[in-house]
C-alpha cells in the first residue's frame, strides 16, 4: 500500500476536489489504508427522493449519494475490497484524518472490527469511544493515531484470517460517517511499519474521555441549545420507542 500520509493533506484535498462534484464527507484512514475514495457527494435529495442512495434514473449502474457517500453504514458506500492490508494479529495502529470539510469541531470516534472476508456486521468495538476536539467547525488538516488498537475482547484470530476495521465519526447532531479498511491478520513483523509519517497526532487535534451519568433529580433535566430549551421527556420517549 502507498500510504496516503506521504502526500501532504492539502495535496490530497486538491486532488479529491478535482473529481468530486461536491465534497462533504469527513474521514480518511491513513493507516492501515481504506477501501477507497468515498469522499463523494452525487445527485440531489430529489433524485433519490430523500434516500441516502439510489440508482441514477439515467443509468441504473450509477448510485447517487446526495448526502455524501460516507454516511452509509457500514463502510461509507464502499463494497468489500480485495486489496487487503496486513495488520498485526496482536492489534496495531489506526491512523486517520478526521477534519475533512465542515462540521467536526467535536466528534465522537468509534473503532470496530467485523470478522470474515465479508463481515456480517461491525459490532465488535476495539476501543471505548472517545471525543476528538478539532480547531474549528471548518475543515482542518491533521491526523490522529492510536498506535496500539487492541483486538476486541473474547475473539480469537489467526494469521491469514480476514477482517474489516471500521471507523465511525459522529457529528454534533449524531449523524455518523463510516469508513473501513479490509485487513488480513499477519505476524507483526510482516506488516507495514508504523512510523512518525503515518502515525502521529497533530497538535491542533486533542481527545477526551466520554462519561455518562444517571439522569436523576439532582441533574439538570433540560438541554439548552441556541436559546431553545428542549425537555428531555420527549427525547427519552423517542429513545424508548426506538427500542421497540
Ligand atoms: C485499494 O484500492 C483502491 C482503488 O484503487 C484504493 O483507492 C485504496 O487506497 C486501496 N486500499 C488499500 C488498503 O491499498
Ligand atoms: C433501469 O432499470 C429499470 C428496471 O429494471 C428499467 O425499466 C429501465 O429501463 C432501466 N433504465 C436504464 C437507463 O437502464
Ligand atoms: C481473504 O480474502 C481474500 C480476498 O481478499 C481471499 O482471497 C482469501 O481467500 C480470504 N482468506 C480467508 C482465510 O478467507
Ligand atoms: C455479527 O456477526 C457475527 C459473525 O461474524 C455473528 O456471529 C454475530 O451474531 C453478529 N452479531 C450481531 C449483533 O448481529
Ligand atoms: C495520540 O493521542 C492519544 C490520546 O492521548 C494517545 O493515546 C496516542 O498514543 C497518541 N498517538 C501518538 C502517535 O502519540
């Protein structure tokens, strides 16, 4: 694999904007790579009648992604690839650029594993989710890297097994962007080296733990946003019915 990281962020940005009609998606996986460029937005919400994707009426083989390709579970509109990257059977680095285009001054990050050549799901978390804090709502350059992402607890893999690593980035409104890389587990010495070029933390991106607490009488029960107070009750009810 030619690491994305060798090129400066902005060169890649210029290259992508040359052939993306309108770009609005937000992660690039630097290491161990990605299924391919899914930084595309095509068609309009009217073309797909509000669906995240639909075939173009002029050409059934072309799928339109009016909201942006990366919004589609599980892998941002990319099918399983055959150019797999070797990744250590003992766990290893995951490096990505979270700040492509607007809306990710803060974001929650999830890194999950799906087992098999074509995983049935990506339901095995590899880390506890955490929050990234970038410099602004506007696009920003920069890389974030966890040098030793472990395997999910309780699974067994061996050299030669296939899997997919999924990175999810949620925006402040909760919508999630998806990006994946297909891997084959290998001995650590057979894997592309992790270096300061492909795995580093840019100074403008920081990270935070995410905590939760009980909603009890001592806690504030309203959310205030932009001058509007939203009662939590309808929110909880919506969550309850969502589970049914
Ligand atoms: C796999 O191939 C696609 C299409 O050429 C490319 O965009 C992507 O970066 C490759 N991924 C890896 C992990 O090499
Ligand atoms: C698209 O598929 C539909 C249904 O199979 C067919 O009727 C239509 O002619 C196709 N359109 C094009 C442009 O291929
Ligand atoms: C892993 O995936 C490749 C295709 O990318 C396939 O050729 C190979 O047989 C798969 N290995 C296993 C163990 O399923
Ligand atoms: C996810 O896929 C695995 C197979 O890789 C399967 O055993 C498991 O039941 C699935 N989990 C869910 C929640 O669907
Ligand atoms: C990046 O920051 C995270 C969180 O502080 C840390 O766990 C990780 O080791 C850092 N990455 C590098 C390459 O130093």
